[in-house]
């Protein structure tokens, strides 16, 4: 396998790691700190612009929307042969696990990763030995 093909095969998996780290930052540094929650209170005179995004994320995990979205994309990934859809199911599953939607996120992450891995393996061509004969003829002398 050449270096270019290796990088091309590993890039989606590395992007899943980046999405996991970004989701963890979103949860532990943006959603959970009490100081940010108090800054976004309605009685506060100086509400930051990021409070709307924070409120949308909180509504998303309170209504289990991230888990449902991950399951829907997972179902689409099972019936399609699109690698991006399978990767998206895994990414949404990882995001849903970290943002409090554990059960649906775990299923979507598992199925998305397995589906993406299968589609990635099917896409890679098997290496063929140029000296092997396809009709199984055996040479007595080299």
C-alpha cells in the first residue's frame, strides 16, 4: 500500500477522532460549566452571542434529537453503499454518545464504523501477483 493510499484510508478515521475531541470540548468546556450557564440567564444584561448556540445544543440533547438523527443516518447507511453516509452515521453516533444520547449513539457509532469499514475494504483493490497465472498452470522450469 502506498503512502498516499494509506493516508487516504486513515483520514476518515482521524476525522472521527477530531470530531470526538471537538464534541468533548463542547460538552465539558461549553455546555457543563455553571459560569457559562449563568451568563446565558435571561436576567443578565450582557448575554454573549454564543448563548443561542448553547441553548440549541441543550435543547437537542434534552429532546434526544442527536440520538434520533444518528439512528436515521445509520438506517440510511445500512441500505446505501455510500461511504460518506456510513462515516456520517459513525460521526453522529460519536457526537451523540458524548452529548448525552448514549444508547442510540452507541448503536449508530458501532453500525456506522462497521459499515464504513466494510465499504472501505470493498473499495480497496486486492493486489495481484504479476507472476501468478490465473489459469493455474504450473511451470516445471522457471
